[in-house]
C-alpha cells in the first residue's frame, strides 16, 4: 500500500512535469501570463533537475545499493561530456552517436579504475575516487585537441524542449534501471555487499564482478547526462564538466532523498535543486547559499537519516517524535 | 578419497605463524571437531578453507581438485558453506531474506530466482528452528537466534560441507541442547560438518573425531573422549603444572 502510494505520487508528478513543461513554449501560455510557465529560466531549472536526477540515481547504484561512496562519479559526467564534444566538434558526427558512445566510454573507464579502487573500503575508497575525479579533469584540461584550458565549443542546437525531454528520458532510464536492479538477483548481490561484504563472498556472491558492474552502470548513466549537458550547454571545460561540487551535490541529493531506494534520489534531486535555486536567487554559488546548504545537510543527516522519501507512502510521519527517534539512531 | 584434505597448510601474519603446517582429512559424512586454546589458529584455518585467506604454503584439496587460492564465491559454489564466530548477518534484511541470500547465490548449478529462494529459506528456517521468526528484522533477534541464522544462511546454500565457527559459544545449557539437536539434524540430512568449539560437551556429544590445534600445529587427533584426556591437550589448556598435578 505504502509503496503503491509513493509510486502514484511520483508518477503523477512526472506526468504533470511532462504535460506542463511543453506549455512553456506555447505562445498562448505566455500571453496568458501564467506564473513560471512564461519563464525561460523555468525550463533551465527543470532540465537541471532532471540532470541531477540522473546523477543522483546513478550515484545511488554504487553509493546507496552497493555501499561504496564514490566521490569520482563526476569523472564519468565529464568523460561523457567530452565524448560528445569530440564526436560533434572534432569528428563532425551527429549528436545521436555521442549519446551512444558517451555511456560506453564512461563505463569502460569505470572498469579500468574500478578494478583497483573497488578493493578499497570506506573513506579510503572515497578519497581515492575523489583523486580520480580531480585527476581526469586536470588531464583533459591539458590536452590540446580537447580545447585544453579554453574548453570545447559545440555547435549550438536551439531547442529547450529537446534537451528537456532528453534529460527527462535519461532520468526515467536511471530510475527504471534502479527499479529493475532492486528486483533481480544482481540487486540482492549488491545489497549483500553493502550489508557485509565478507558474508556476501562466502555465500557465493562474486563481489569483485558485482561491484565493478554496479560502478559501470552508474558510470554509463552519468556519462549520458554528461553528453546531453555538453550539447545543451554547447560549451564545456574543466570547471563545468568536472566540477567536484557537482559530485558533492549528487551525493547530497541521494542522501537527503534516501539512499538505497528507487525514488529517494529523485525526491532529493528535485527538492535540493529547487532549494539551491531559491537560495541562490537564480544565480549560483553565493556564500549564503553555500552556508544554507551546509546547515541543511547537517540537519538532514542527523534528523532524517533515511531521507525525505521516508515520509512518502505512509511509512513515517513528520513529527517531533520521529525526530527524537532518529536522533537516537544517529547518535550512537 | 576424502571430501576435504588439508595438507601442510601454513599462514603467517607478519611475525606470527597463525598456521604452521596443519594436515588432516575430512571424510564424507564425518563430523570433525576442532578445538584449541585462543589464538591456536582455528578461525584462520576456516578462513583458509573458505578462501578469505590464501595459505602461504601447503594445499587444500576438495575431492580431487586443489581449491587453494580460489575466490571465496567459487569455493562457496563448490558446496562449502560456513558461519562466522562473530555473526555477520545482513542487518537491514529480515530473517527470511538473510536466509534466502544463501539459496540465491550459493547453489552450484541452476540459478534460483528471488521468489524461489525465499521459499527455500522457509524450509531451512524450520530446520534451524527460526520458522516463526522469519519476518523479524535481524536486529530483533537474540544472540542464540542470530547464531541459528548464520547456520540457516549457510544451509540454504545446500552445502556438502558445513564449517561452523563456534556456533554454541555464549549459549546457556538449554540453548546448547537445542543447538546440538540442530547439528544432528543437519548431519542426518547428509551434510559433512567441521566445527570449531570451546564447549567440550558439544565435541563429545556430536563429533566422531576431534583435532586439537595449538600454536598453529596439530597437537592431537583422535576420538573426542581420548583426545580430551591426552596430557598434551591438558597442558595446552591449563599449563604444565596442572597436567603434572593431575597425574599424581
């Protein structure tokens, strides 16, 4: 019952999104002066939200289901973006091809770094992946054919609608992938690894393969988001394609929304991105928005450790009693 | 041909010889008890057999093939299940789900789907006496029940050999009787068992043979009643003076 209600809620939201978003491009809606819909910014925000749904859901597969907190997923985003850049700009091939190649490149890279790094656990893994995220950005920043420090310009495609739907499609793919994983043998294997890796190994879970596969899937999804971003933004460089702050953000979204669940990262991405936009007042990176985010994260981790998704579908109710209970759980 | 043969297995940790050339064999249908003082190398031995550690020297043979250095999951799928002395359940899952994981991954041959694995779990939980608690979250289980769950998860793999690492430690007399009953039921279903135990009542009660480890070496091997009377064993546990006084 609870799961069904949550599913309806999100399906309803997604549908509303689908129906409302195109309206913004319709002249009539703009002439009628409907709030939000006349605003071009709204499109940008909606597309950004969808992009972070992809990244947070993908992070959730390796960080939430498998229990390996990767701080290097942004490398997959950047590699996807630069794959698109190379395909479209350097090779003059259609963008559609980039959408196919980007996830493959990102996944291949995940195998290469995953095999050595996924032997590490806990904060060692986090720090090592953070290093990879920074390093790949620096390397790309120094390769001349990739535009080096200047960045890479892609031919502009003017269609807010196209990119909104592409991102939305990628977001649905990410959510669907998580949903499917959680219903298969593979998903149970990942959960077993998260819960106790040695116990998983001695009951027959091929832990190395499972971890690398989860990392690959996360990388592929993140790579797709990167490719769409590159074409959408039509300009990529180290700062926007390999932003560590993006990596932090996707983790925050998954954590605030609820890790290990299908819809948690979605809820987290939507709520956090809207909060960020509100705090930043349309701009980004103001000091106050950073402070606000920091405080928000601390409060969320302490008081709603299972994420805001816990309040959907009647599992828990937002109350003082809930906070008292979770405070006991989180303060050992 | 024996089911499992340990030949001259050694394992070092820095300057410590945890295992210094252990040799023994386990026949199909046997129950072998391994005893020994703390730090004798008992758990290290199980870790070597189940693949968590790679032995530095020696060989471990499963029927006709060497399994030394194989990944733990491959050893598990050959039909070797184990429990952990310090229980390692999957904490966010229910008792039933925990058990189903063994059936889902540990079976040699055909792969089960999650639904079939859950049904299998129900059968195994009845054997270990957790049937009525199958829907409990693991964190609600008492210590004896968590030990039973370890056994259930391993049994769900339908192993041919079961390695039990102190499943009775910390249990009271009544609980030990129940656990003994459980071990006998498992043996009667045709599973070969190697168990590590400090509770001598268990060793004498179910084991056909006992093996005493001390400082990583085999000290004595034989029928449990004889092994426990052996002077070297008493020395290892209680010191030379006690052993001397006993003989006077």
